[in-house]
């Protein structure tokens, strides 16, 4: 997922409330839009999980309960599936099949990540040595973990929506 925030709104985590200042954002804050979802998940990823997420605008919006929990879980999945820095002295970061670049491709379709496209990139890659093979296997595991987490979250949201009468 390209986690660039819309016009870099500021965020602050205070107790159990993540406040995102959307006043300088060029888009109209709408927690249903992919752009806003990316921005919110990015801030949660950077600042930490919260029970309430407040979008500061001329008329504040607040997400809480299952909605905030789901966004925090997505941010957690994103963080856990995102690789750390490449090992020193290696050109992994230049490789189109590096874990970082493959995960960026997968999350680019957020809120519906493109895990199959990312796997497709890996299938066509033929590792040159054992280090590359290890990296590719790690990337497959990260993709599997993120996809399983997203599938479980979607199922849980569907069950909760059915209990609430589809609202």
C-alpha cells in the first residue's frame, strides 16, 4: 500500500484517541474512500492503535468500536507484513523482487490488496543464490500472512454486519 498521506495531515495519539488533522488535506475526508482509508491506516501504523480515531475537519468525524478495531488490525497487518531494511552490503533494495517492493505492489490495491499480482511477480523470478531464495521465501510467507489476516478480518466484519442487521 502506498502509505503516503494526503497532503501530510498531522496526527497525534493521546490516551486512546488518535486525532488526525484533515483540515489541510486536499480531499474531502470520507472514511469510506480508499484515499482516506490509506491515510488513516498510515497514521495508525505510525502512531499506534487507538480505540477512537478522530478526523479533524470543520465538522469532526469519529470512528470507534468495530470500525476502529478493523482499521487498527489492518495497520497491524501492514506493519507485520512490511519488511525491515535490507541486509547491509546487499543490493536487495534495488531488486524488483525485494520484499519491500513486492509488498508495496500487494498493498497498492488497498482496500482490496493485490496479493495474487504480487505472487505473480515472484513466480517469474529465478533466484541467483541461496540468499535470494531465502528472501523470496520470506516474502511468500509475508504475503500469505497478510492475505490470511485480511481474509479473516473480512469474514469477521461480514459476521458483525449481519448481526447488526447489515448496517
